[in-house]
């Protein structure tokens, strides 16, 4: 099994609010934490709290109620919420259906300080509604190889990560084998994506996380019959003008495999 793919852990959820680490809090790729969280009907997450780092929720199913400072919002599927570092927030489920969301904490916080409870009155967070961004079918813009829709980047107030949703049509994919100077993650939320790392191939399905550390040679392809959707997460976001990727070509040789064995000694 390809080590770069973390399979969907949803079968492990108990009948209470729970967050399951897919990357972190101490292992994996150390630039961030990635989690899958589920909140059953009538349940709630931790009470009002903050983080020392930025946190993002991407709601996959159901509806969550989020409090950002003093403001309360209903957030449905295909919507991202950004909680900047130090912003008091919490969430709960007021509906009769399960709510599930993907979480990102970036940069990775200390494992012994994942959150700090807020003990004062909730403060006002200016323009908190702007921290909520919803994907729309018409919001995808076609690029050279696939369509995308941005959810977070430096110009949108995200200083540590760039996040966009990618829509990959059947029998198309990303650029040829390449690598980056940053860590990249794919969280698949629709269809299936074939991942190639070096010359190894594997399929990432809905709910799977693909981890591609800096310098990892890779490409991706939708070999299915329907559109594939994933969050592309770049940590850190490259600076304007920096080279985005480096193309790689693998050449195969017919030479015998080299095995470094000692020569036998003559008697």
C-alpha cells in the first residue's frame, strides 16, 4: 500500500463528537495537522476556545453551527470556515443528522497545546462573515489542465497555506511528474484520483488524504468516468514569482540490477 495515502478513517468514529488525526499531531508531514471530525445530532465540540495557529473547517456533510467571537452562523456542506490564530470559536450540531468536516491546523501546533479555552466574554470579531467561504458549481475556473476554485490564500488573509478545490474531468489530470519546494496535500471529497509517486501508482478514494512532502516526485490522474474533486493544500504558499514546480523525467534502463555484494575471496 502506498505510504503517501491515508485512508478514510470514518469507520472509527464513536457515537459522540470526535476528531481523528489523519496527519499529526507528532508524526507524518510536520508542516500541519489534518483531521476528520464528526458531530452527531445534539452533540458539540470543545467549548469556546482558541488556537495558537490558523484552523480551517471544510464541511463535508450535514450542518454545523459555528460561533466566531460573538457571531453565530449555520454552515452547510462544501463550505470552508477560517479561524485565524487567537480567534475564539466553537461548534455544535443542532440538527437531526450527522455533521462531518475536514480540519486543517497550520502551521502544526505543539502536541501539548492543541487548544486554549477562552475564559472571558466572547469578543467581537470584525467582519467574521468573511471567514466563511462556500464552494459553488459556477465558481470553478478552467485552467490549462483542470478547473479550480480558491478558498484560502495570502490575499484572502491566509498567511501560512493556500487551499483550492480542484475539479478534474475524466481521463485528465495534473502536470507530468514533478515536485515542489513546499508540502502538498490532496483531500479527496468526490470521485477517485490515481496518484503516482515515483513509478508507484495507487488510487485515492473519497475521504482519503494524499500527503506529498517537499521534494516528492508525483503526478495525478482521473482514470474514472466521472469528475473528481479534491482540496489541494499548499504549505507554505509559494511567494509570488517563485518557481511553482520542477518537471522530472524517469528513464528506465535494461542494465542488470546493481547489487553491492562483496567479491568472493580466492583460497
